[in-house]
């Protein structure tokens, strides 16, 4: 009891003197929180049912570098607590894990076989923090075991439990993606249209090692009109400069699917900001397909130096819908040169161009201009 009172006084002092060195603070706290004393603290707050006691306990424990024995005791307490709020508070103690806590890796791997899904979820999150490659075999097993059929069946019985099973599988897929575990790609492909898009994000995070498989999924999806576009979303989520050669190869292959080429071009211009292909397209603008022209134009308007080329398109393009789209991109630059150009276009021979100039000027300046209707 005396040491518990000292602990309370000590934590109060921490609030007053927040500049105490974190290492020293942890060492001092450790003197008052041996394994038995942690157990004693939990037993005390369970008897008292005092929110203040709960709060002071969790504040102290959240500053500690947890040991395996701490993890074991907290897990034991979680499994014995029925009240969700208390259970959540205990599990939150594990959120203080960082990449230096490698001594807990094996413990969290062991907990992947725990009967409590919430303990498994927090263990997977911590294995992600630890970038645990040792956990991969068990993580793969979690992904392989999941199915939307099981999820839907469980939802009829217990929606909350089904949701947690989905979370467990989703963050497991995410971890495989973060670790770029190439051997897991076939498993993720097999589960691609399950887990509500989580597998797609996992594959996308693998970048170069998964890009060919992702592209193949897109090809199949383009042929399947019943599909909802998950493969295309996955492809757009890939952000790895090492993928550029694969994307360029697809774009320059004239026998490739037109829709896929358009997607790839959009990625090269909008995501990877490839200046070489942008210049090549500008130099050969008149030879581009209508789709490629629109994709190129959609990548312009983010920088002031796009003004000259957009103006050139407006002056030389024959298709009016392309001209008006170029005007909308031009107005994104919002400087005086753009205002001057749009004022000139108010007198264009085509009514749609004049009308578009009026609306773009209204957006930029807030002024209503006279124009010939």
C-alpha cells in the first residue's frame, strides 16, 4: 500500500515536471512496478472500481517498456474481463509498442493463436510495427483461412464477431504487403475480390514485385463487364518508381488494350509525373488518339508553365469539346495571363467556347462578363 501511494505521488510529479528524461523516468517507474506489483495494482483497481485508480494505472503502464511477463499478465486480464470498455483500455497498453521492442516479437507471434480475436488483432498490429518477417507463415495462414462466405455466415450469428474477423484478415493482408513478401502473392491473388478491397491495397504496396500480376488482373477485369473495378483501383494505388518500365512498355505497345493503355498513361503523367513522356506527347500532340489527348490535358494545369501548351491546344485543336476541356484546365492556373486569354476567347467564333470562357472567368474573378450568346 505504501509503495502504491508513492507511485501515485510520483506520477503526479511527472505531470508537473514533464521534462524528466524518458529513459530515467522508465527506470524510476520500474522500481515501483515489478511483475507482482503490476498484478497487485490490477487487483486493487478491480476491487475499488474507481475510475481514478484505472486512470493512474494506465498512465503509469503506458510509459513502460513492456516485458514478456507484462504482456502475459495483461493478456490474462483481458481474457477475464467481460466489460468492453475495461478490455479496450487494457489492450490500448499494447499501442505503445515501437520498433525497438524486438524482445516481444516471439510473444506476439505466439498470441496469433490466442482464442480472443481482439488479442490477435492487436498482436498483428504490433508485428507490423516490428516489421516481423518471422510472423509471415502464420500471417499467411490467417489470410488463407478467411472467406467472404464464412464472413457472411458468421454475420447472421454475430455481426460484431464477423467484423473483427474481417479486420484480422485485412490487417494481415496489409502486413504481407508492407513486408513485400513475394511468396504471398498467389495467396493474395486468390483472395483478391474478398476483404472489401484490403487485398488490392496490400498488392499495390508491394510495387514492382506485384505489378505484372496486378496488370493481368486489370486485363481480366476489362473483359468482365460485371466487375466493379477493384483491379483498376489497385493499379492506381501502385506508387513505386521501379514500375515505370513496365508501364511504359504497355503504353508504347499499340496492340495493347486501349483502355489499359489509357490508364497506364494517366498513371505515368499524374502519379509518376514522367516529364519525358509528357514532352514526347506534347511534341506529337496532333498524332495522338482522342483518348490520349484528354489524358495528357488532364495532367496539365497544376503548374504555371503549363500555360503555353494549353494555350497552344486551344488555338490549334479542331475538336471543340477538347478545346473547352483545355480551357477548364487552363483556368486552374488562375493568374492574369489566364484571365487575359479567357477574355480574348469571349470573342471566339464558336458559341460553346465563348460560353465556357464566360463561366471560367466568373469562377476566377467573380465578375460577369458580356459575351455574344
